């Protein structure tokens, strides 16, 4: 019972540090993954491989944290054993850690980011309530040549003006009516009252502010 409790406490400690690293990367606007295709726990000891910001920072933190160090060494050991079994069974196409619990996989990171996003949106919605607000919407292509729109809301909270990024959504058409549908669907999905919009700001393009074919 004592061993199980200690294991649970250690896992909670690891998860807390994972949260802190992900929050740090987000705050600094840094990607968490690297560019190497062999970015896996099994070759973590290879210093020639850049494992990406998340894993590199975790490894750095583990040098001064005994719990993180022990967790990382065990994760590396288990991952190598699993890789050897896959190679022995000729199942080299299998991806991911399978049933291994490392808290260091992209799946864990994605879940943490989704949880943080949900918490931020809930805070915005609580501050916003049912009052009127303005929106800012603009789109641009990312490095993958995918057109994405940022949706920001501007409102008053306790006498202060708040401007918050609420969502980033993929744009399939830049026509005003399609952007209107995209915005309305986004607000409906997340429970914002579309009829409370009283203002809109953009870069002045016709599809955003045109008299006949603009967004609003």
C-alpha cells in the first residue's frame, strides 16, 4: 500500500513537471516537437539526435530532479525493450509507446494542451457572461501552407478591457459568407452568443468589411 502510494505521488510529480514544461513552451511560443523522424524515447541517449524542445527540457530538468531522472531512465529502458520485441517479431511498422505509460508521448502532450485550451476558454466565457463584445478575425497561411483564422474577442471585465485569443480555425474558403459561417459555427460550438457581437475589426479586406460581401 505504501509502495503504491509512493508510486502515485511520483507519477503526480512527473505529470506536474510535464504540465509546467508545456505551459512554458506555450508562453514562449515554442514548438514542443523536433524535426527528427526518429524522435522516440528508445534513442533518448543518442546525443546527436535533437529530441525537440519538450523532451530536451524534460531531460535537462531530470538532471536536478531525482524523481524525474528515475522516471526517464525507466521509460527509456521499457521503450528499448519494447523496440527489441517489435524487431524480433518483425513488427517494425508499429508506432507509439503502446501500453507504456511514460507521460512523455505526443498523445500526452496533446491531451495536456487540449485541457489547457478548455480551461482558458472557460475562463473567457465566465468573464464574458452574456454581455456584448467585439471580435477581431484575420487569416493567414502557416508554414504548412494551410490558411488559418485567428478569432479574438474584446470585452469589458471589472472595468478593464480584455482582448483574448479564443480560437484558431482552418479556413477552407476566404469568401465573406464562408467566414461568417465559420465564425458562427465556432461560437455555437463553444457556447458564445453570436447575437451579442456589436463590433468587428479586421485588415479592411473586402471579404472582411465589404458592404455587400463582407464578414458582418
